[in-house]
């Protein structure tokens, strides 16, 4: 490579046409060894694209770049994802450090990216989403990493050795151990087969976390409360208890998502009724024929029991009153409501 800067991009991702120019401009402007940016996620299964902020948690960064890695404190590694493809590196900086990607199948960029951050004199960033990262592809390395579920541990061992050899371990021990725990737990949550989960659950609790000196640390050693909670959950539960707990959590998440979808659909249906009534030239509550003035004929009597539904009853009644081509009467029965449902009905 003959360029002044190096950009390592993956063959299945997409990149905004101004990405390299913007990263290069910031590298020159700030004399930076590493320039960081964010990315969007493209779900290969659904086609949905969403920007995400966790690859670059700017709330832990100084407000203006450039900055030295020490300015991020114990959040240094946790605030930056380990992928290389949303970063620009100064070529001479990489060559002087003799940094190389590890010969690992799916975690080969962890050592390279994090050690570049640890050694950088100045770091800059671009608060944008110029990379579209494709996931959900079962043929990719990330999609098939269940075959070697503990490979990421080799990256951490290399990081520990390198930090110790260069005299940086004491300075970076806390950010290092926090990211070891974070990525270990993320791999456990993301296990795609039961076999991979069994290997990870057993090895993390029994071997990996004790090996790195994570077990037995005080809770305040870890910079995020969720890391403490998940660590205790892993160490204090059996495999089956852990699986059951996460199954319950996933079930609750699914219930909430379905409830939100139903609520959105309900509002959408109501808007459709109102629009239809408006297009017919009548207000929502005038969308039905009135009973005959001669006979007061009612085709359908609608009886609605109401109990503490102040948030819904007005929309409910309007949706009944927009019925067409039938003469109706609406009888609402307040069943001892303790909220404002009676006032809503009276209005």
C-alpha cells in the first residue's frame, strides 16, 4: 500500500461516496493517527436499514477532536466498536507499531483496532453514518462464527500480552477488562446454536473470566450497571436458569412489541375512518343516517360497558358513530370507573 492512510473495508458492505474524503480531511486537519465514524445496519433478511450510535459513543468523548486516548478514560474500548471498516489509520503509524491483523477467522480485527487506539497520539472522529454494514447473512464470517465460539478470547490474550510488553497494561487495565467482559457477554447473548451457547456459558464462568481477573472485582470496577447485572446473572445461575431468564425477557419484549404494533394499527384505523368520513363530506360523528323523524327507527342498539378506559373510550365511541348505512343508538354503561371515563362520556 502506497497511500498515506489506510482504510480496511469489507466486501459485503456499502460506503457513502464522501466517506474517505471526509475521514481524510479530518485526519489532515487534526494530525490524527486514527479517525473514527459510525455506521448503519442493513438487515439482509428484511432489507431494513437503521443508523446505530453504539459503534461510537460520543457521550464519553471530548466535545471537540482531536484528543489523546487517555481523555476517554475507562470508556476507551467500550466506546468504540472493534471493526476496522469504520476507521481510517495513518499508514506510518501502523507501520511503526508493526500492527498486524491476527490470523483468526472472525475476531481478527479486535487486537488491531484496539491497540491502534491505545497507541494513538491523536484521535479524531466524524459524527455521521457513511458505512452500511450488512448483517443477517448466514454465509458471512460473523454469521457462521458458532463453529469457533471462543475465538475472540485469543484476541484478548494478544491484547493483554501486547499491553504488558509495551508497558501500557497498568494504564489500560480497567478499560481492557471492561471490554473483555462486554464482548464476552455479547458473544454469549449472540450464540446462534445451543452447542455454541453451552461452550460459551461453561467456559466464560469457569475459565475465561477468572483467567482475566474479572471474577471477584467490586461492582464499581465496571463502568456500566448492565455489565454488573449480566455478570452476576452469568455467575449465579445454572445454564438452564440463565436460558429461562432470557427466554422470559425475550417473551416480554415480544409482548411489548406486539402491543405497540396493535396501538399503532388502532390509531391508523381510526385515522382511516376519520379521513373516509371527511371525504364523504361529514364530520366523524355524522357518518350515519339519523333515525327517522317520524318513527325514530333504530336498526342497531350498541351497548358499550366502560370501566377505566379514559385513554380509549372517546376514540371507541367515534369509531362506532362513523358506521354508515345503518341507523344506530349508542348506550355507554359506566361500570364504576375511578378515572375520567364518565366525564369523557358526558362530553
